[in-house]
């Protein structure tokens, strides 16, 4: 895949990024989310300093990402345990079949 140049606006600043073409829509969605959160913080908390708003948005988004990562890891761990149980049941079933064939 090729790189594309994407112009984005975050907190009133214009930035040009080079991203893989398959990542372009993800980057645009991230920019939209960041700008949405900035507007929410400015509206709900009366914060006008862009640096403060960006720090607060960053903290909120990274905290949320960490929480989702932990949840995903717990779900994956549970799925691994279930898969191990299924593998054991299949092995036991295979053994039972072999014993009846003997």
C-alpha cells in the first residue's frame, strides 16, 4: 500500500500527515473524535486554553483506551480458557472413540 498525504485540523491547527492509504479513514475518524472532545471540554468546562484542552482530551482518550485494552485482555484470557476446555473435551472424545473401535 502507498502513503498518502492527509491534511487535518486539530484544535484550530493545520497539520499535514503522511499515512498509509488504508489508515486514512482511521486518522480522519480520530481527528473528528479529538475535535469533538475539544468542543465538549470547551463547552462543559469553560476551558479556553487549547493546550489545557488538548491535555484533558489526551488524558481522557488514553484512559479510555487503557480501560478498553484491559477489558479486551480479560476477554481474550477467558476465550483462551474456553478453547483449552474445548480442546480437552475433543481429545477425550477422540480417546473414547478409539477405545470403542478397539
